[in-house]
């Protein structure tokens, strides 16, 4: 947050300087950046927080392949999946990272591309086995 505030303050001061404002106005713009920076950050975060569920729902409805049933399996070799559109296997070493949440297991290929396994579709024993297998063979540092 401090970086964003400082960047905002410097940006406003530079804009004032480039536009030829007097030094007093540049100083005021710099100070305003410290006030506006956190506010703008909170506004951006708030918009993202409130708009993300609607966007995620819209993207889900547009992506027909996500609406078909997918079955997952796992072994020491990797994570396998099968759906009406095809099947495949991802080796544990090809994963960027993995994480376990309250409702899903996430297996990341990149920061933005992942496979998910819903927890409610797994028994406690299956969830424990998937967790153990991913921890043993998957990437370190969840």
C-alpha cells in the first residue's frame, strides 16, 4: 500500500511539473497523491471484489466446456482428467503450484490457468489421499 501511495504521489507531482505548474502546486499535487493513493487503491479493490463474481459467472456460461462433467484421477505420475471433450494427464512436475481451499483443490499450470477438483465430490479418504499425493509429488511451496 505504501508503494502505491508513493507512486501515486510521484505521478501527480510529475504531471504537475510536466504541465509547468509552479513548485507550490507540484508540492500540493505530491501531497494529494498521498491522500488519493490509498483511496484509489481501495476503490479499485472494491470494484474488483464486487464485480468479480458477476464476471466469473458470465465467463463460466460462455465457456461451454466448463459446463460438462469432468472426472479426475491422480497417481504418483500426475493428475488425470476425462470429459466429453477429451482426456489428458498432467505430470506433477508440470504444475506451477497447488493449493487446497475450503471448497476446492486447485492445481495451477500458470498463475492464471488451473484445474480444480471440487471437495464436495471427494470423500474424506479421497481428499486426504489427493492432499498426500500432491504434497509428496507436486511442486513445493503451496
